[in-house]
C-alpha cells in the first residue's frame, strides 16, 4: 500500500510541475484565455450558494476587524 501511495504522490507532483512549467511559458493572451475558461467553468458548474461563500469581502466575514484608518 505504501508503494502505491508513493507512486501516486510522485505522479501528482509531476503533473503539478508540468502545469507550472506550461503556465510560465504561456503568452499573456493565453493566460487571459485560461482565466476566462476558469471563470466560465465556475459560472457553469459551481452552485450560486458556494460562489457567494468564496466571493464575500473581508468586511462581511469579519465585521469591524479591517477598518480603514
């Protein structure tokens, strides 16, 4: 079992490293397209209730904690 989880971990690390490599070698236009694809994916697949949780401002989450001087 330990050998299988080690192989899975190494595979995930390799995929993450490849993703970082691809992202760093993208042009600015490709990066903007990727961001647009991600926003479209979230809009189509994530329920509104979950999107509201992650899009709240800090002041809404922690009232009075982040006051501007």
